[in-house]
C-alpha cells in the first residue's frame, strides 16, 4: 500500500485503509501481511498499526515502490493498492473464491460501489473479464498470483505514476494472462485524495510525462522520439517554474 501522509488528514486516510483492511476478514481464516510504503518526509519512521511501514531512500515511483513492497512479502497472492481505499467485509474471501473457482484467472480487481456502479456494473453479478483500465481493471487495487511474476518480470519502474495500470494490464495481455473484475468483492476508492493535495506542478510532473514512455514501449514510437519529447516536457516545466518564481519577486 502506497501512502503520502503529508498532512494529518492524509495520515488518517492511510490509517483508515489499514484499519478497514484488518477488520475485513477473520484473521484465523485470512491473514494479511500489510506493507505500507510511506513517501512523506518528516514521519520519523512512524509505524501504522497492524502494518510494516517502510521509508524508501530512493526517489518516488509507483512501480518502483510497489516492487519494494512485493519483495518484502512471500504470500502466494499479492495485492498492490492505493491508500485512499475502504475495504468492505469479506472482500478478500470473494477474491480467493474467484481464483479457486476459475483456475484461468491470474489477476483481478475488486468492485468499487461508487465508481463501478456509475459505470453501469452491478455488484454481486459475477465476474467481468477484460483488460480495460477503469472498467475491469481498477488500478487502485490489483490482486494477482505471485507466480505470474516469473512470466512478466517485475513491475516496470519507468512508470512513476500515470499509465502504471495500463502497463500492468498490457503486460498481462502480452503474456496471455487473464484478468477480471470480481463484482462480489467490494473495495471503495475515494478517488485520488492523495494526488489532489500535491501542487499543480508536482501533479503534472507525476502524471503527464509518463505518456511519452508508454507510447514508446507499447505504441511503436522511436526511442529518440521519446527522449526528445521528454526533454521538451522537462524544459517546459522548468521554464514555467522559472516564470512563476520571477513573477513572484
């Protein structure tokens, strides 16, 4: 679970996610090994109750930090998720039932009663197979069999924020690994509460530049074209920041 507790409100958001996760299942039946990757400075190595909290020394990257968490666990099933989530009772039981009843499944997402209902899906209506992001693929919470990493390799650390879920699901498709939305497993997403607290400049930096690498990796754009577009993007960010600082003087 990734966290950015840069304020008391965001710290409470992560605490709520961990608490609802722990309360969602009987620990005698399903035991979670929760690893929180905290990226906010000044937390003084605070440990979230019920979780192991890590403070990486390397620069932030969604997939880079997820790989750190994955490496600290050994369970047969892996869940990578945001901290702006509310886990409902029995969500993991339903996930495991889906895997056990459908051996062809390699990866799943739980159902968000807010987002998926608005998209026309119905809770407790079976499995929805597919590879569409924000439809069958809920990038804020992905659960997969650890064994697929032997086929796919580690998550690509070049994706620092946006397009991480697109890369994940494209990789599954490439290797013929099936994914589904489990409509009986309910985990509500509170929609980017963490990202919205960052400055506009930081949001742009975390999100926009990822498109260029995605197009290079998956859509056939040349490597030098990717580097050139990335250079121009970074130069524009620098110039915009310079103009703001100059105007403020």
